[in-house]
RNA sequence: GGGCGUGUAGCUCAAUGGUAGAGCAGUGGCCUUUUAAGCCAUUGGUUCAGGGUUCGAGCCCCUGCACGCUCACCA
């Protein structure tokens, strides 16, 4: 915390609204007039504020001064006063606070106002006795809700008990032309209560800055998101992982079954793909001796959007030499519990009305057993797509004809298992044909050592014992090429360089991928991915 | 892509096919310790866009756009 300011002498260069004695108006700004804003018109409310800007400039005041003189956040100012009050030595706490003007109650020769900064709010108290008629009038006439201002004065407690700044000087820091959408805020027990607020989701996402400015709980979601990513890094860093960055623009995409975005490099005259996963590049690094690597970054998938899908999303992947999927499973429980504890301070949270407990160990469900119990179908007894499709039809299901066996199984677990996994659950041992990068089980070549983690009925992560046999890997690529030949965009392209890397020798390893957005949804209680993305994808606006 | 729904003042929302309204915000006035401040007065509209039906459309019909829910798609 910075020390309280005890003197006003340092404020000789203070941009004074009070006296109108600020420096020269910047860049001819004094002669700016009400200009058309592109093709848009200012609305009536904005025109009033634009006129205020013009008036301020004409009088020699700068509505957008270059520097501020803030010494304390709102919370620091209040804490400093309360500490002095508790010490009882009568120390005067002088502060300069800055922030957005969020409430304004002018009462004749008195003004109460609140400013809000990153730490919260503090009340400003302005009285004609200290400021004079002219300054008080300027505060009322020149300033509007939403403006950024700074105010200097001594901390004190009002009659009704609120720790406030008794303002001796104030300055406009940045004029807001467009009024914030919130109609009115009330502070009850330190909580901001909005009585009418911006709620239209389209406006909230398109103008996220306005949403953030007026909805504190939205800011909180993104603070939590930052903490989650911090905690993930800490967990892996503490375990001797190296954070790396691999190409987003890739000549050959891979590592997942998804349609890519295609772009074009003009000079190289070459198509490039935005990555759909990090996997193949990260595993190359294991060949190079970086035995534990992770990356947190963006993946891009050219597919439908939904409450849990956005075209670009944040992924964590890590690869760990000499580990297998059971080790990764255990680390996953530990990692999520660690993050949850760090971010929420406990191992439980509420999601979609359900209390979720991430305390290890998590429930583990064998995929084949799980499907037998949920559907009565034993996939081991249906070794072909035809036999499995017949078994599904025999139970009244209506699968799309001609799907590969793996796709059918994937559909079954999506329909009958995933929605039931509310509490943290690992589903493990997947069919080989939907897992072309995972290693087969030693005693069952049709099944691979792979698991997915589910929470809240939602897939959270995917991991396996990584395939490191270049002969097997080449065969899988060829199989996938055939399997997906009809669905051209989704086929796995042969990545010769990846195979070349593997031929140098890749240590056995376990790999892990997780949707960071979905983890954020869980830990912030949001049901749609858009609420945890600062700028979710929207269609182009048609105005 | 399919189905259902929504779109009205800066924000949140009303309005049987018959003069488009309220609260908040804004503007003007009163008020020296307020807490969604209060009281008085008052401004503010291409009813998403474009067609159509009708004497008359915010409302009914058609087309388009955006958003929401849902299905499909989706390691």
C-alpha cells in the first residue's frame, strides 16, 4: 500500500477543473465540435455530453488530461483510514483516489458521489465549505455518471458511518460520452445491487466493455478465470513441466478429429490451417528430450457453436514421459482439486443446481461396463459397425446408417453416459478406432489406454497413454484416412514429419488435454461457454 | 442447417388491429451528512429492416437480419 499523501504541494501540476488553470488544450482540441461519429449520430444523451466536452475545451480545461495523480485504490484509502482510526492517534489520512463516477447525489450545497476502481468503491463527500460555490457547481455541471475522475482529500467518516473522502480538489480524467446502461446501483452490505441493468445478451457480448463496466459479477468471472490459469501453471511448474509454445498456423493439422479453419500465406503461396490441437507438436518435443511439456493456448475448430462450443477455445495440453494413463488419471484428480482449492478455497462448488465435489479419488467407469449398464449393449460382443448398429436397433435406437463402429460408440456414450456424469467421473478404455494416437492395451489390441473426465454432465478432459510406436502410428494414419475418406475435411491427414520424429525414438508417455473454458464454466457456475469468454463469437452485426 | 421464441425511449419493460406508455437515466427547479435520496416540472420513439393485408398495423401475413432456447453437428 502506498503511504498516505500528507501534502498538497506535489499537486502543483494538478489539472484543475476548479480553477480552469490546466495546461494548454491538446492538439487543437479546443476547437473540436460536435462531429458526426462515422455514419452514426449521437443520441440526445450523448449530445449533451459532447457539448460539455466542447464547453470544457473552450474554457481551457482538458477533458482527457494526460496524467492522473492517484495514490490509493478505494479499498486502500478506506483501509488506511480504518487503521488510523483503530490506532486512535488522530492521524490525518490524505489520499487521491481515481475511478469511474458511479453514483451522484447532489443535495444543494452538498454532494455525495461514489467512484469505483478495481478494488471497489469509495464515497466522495463534497461540501461548499471546503470547495466553494464555483467548484461545487462545476462538479455538478461538468461531470456525469461514467466519467473517470480523481479526487484528493482527507478520509473521514460521515454521520451515517460511511468512510469517505472529504474532497478538497478533484479533476476530470476522462469524459464518458455514452452513458453506461445501468440505471441505478445500490450498495447493500458492501454488495452492489442493480435495480435495472444491461441484460440483453447480444449487447452484453458485443459491448463487453459496457457489460464489464457495470456488472461486477462479470468482472469476477474473468478474475476467476485468470486465477484458474495461474493455478494450472503453478501445478505443472511445481512438477517440473516446461511451458512451451507451438505453431498455431500449421501446414498439416492433426491431433483431433475436427474440421479446421483454412488460411493462405500469400508469399509462400501455401494453405495453412489454424491448429485444432497441440498434440503432434508437443509430442515431437518429447523426442527432443523435453520430457515434460505443456501449453495453454487457443485451438480453432470450424464446427457448430453451442453452449459448450466456441470456434476458438482455450486448451491445456501436457505430455509426460514415462507416465501412462493411470498416472495421468491420478494427476488429473489432483490438478482439478488443486485448482479448485486455490480458486474457491474449497473442494466443492455448485453447478446447474448440483453440488459437485472434486475430492479425489474420482469415480472410475470402464467404458464397456458403463455401456452395458446404461444400454444393455456389450460393445465387445459387437466387433463390427454392422453388428453394433443391429444391437442398437434391437433396443429401439435409431442410429444414422453407415457410421463407423467408433462413431456409434461415441454416440452411445454421449447420449447415455456423459449426461449422467454429474460428479467427477473418469470413463476409461476406449475403442481403438476412435483413438488413433492412443496406445493399445497390452492384452487387447482393439481397446486403447484412454480416458475422458466428466463433470456436470460435460466432457472436461481427454487423456491417454500415447502411441509411440512409429509402425503402429503409420498404420493408424492409414486406417483413419480410409475411415474418414467420405468426410474429407475431418480425416486425419498423414503427418510424415510426425512419423519421422517418432522414428528417432519417443519415450513412452502419457498425454492430457482439457478445455479451460469448460473448467471455468464449472468453477464460476456458468451454464454457457459465452459467459466465460470475454469476446465470444457472434455473427456479424447487420447494422 | 431444422424447429420454437424474442426484437418498442440510453437501460428494464408495458401497450384488444384504433392518439406508442411507465420506472430509471437525462434536462430544469428546491434542499449542508445522503445511501435505489426525496419532491415538483419536463425532454426523449424509423416500435430490427423491407414488403403486404386493412379505412387504420407495434400487434395480422411474407421475406430478410440479429439474438435466445432446442435439435442436428461436434474427441
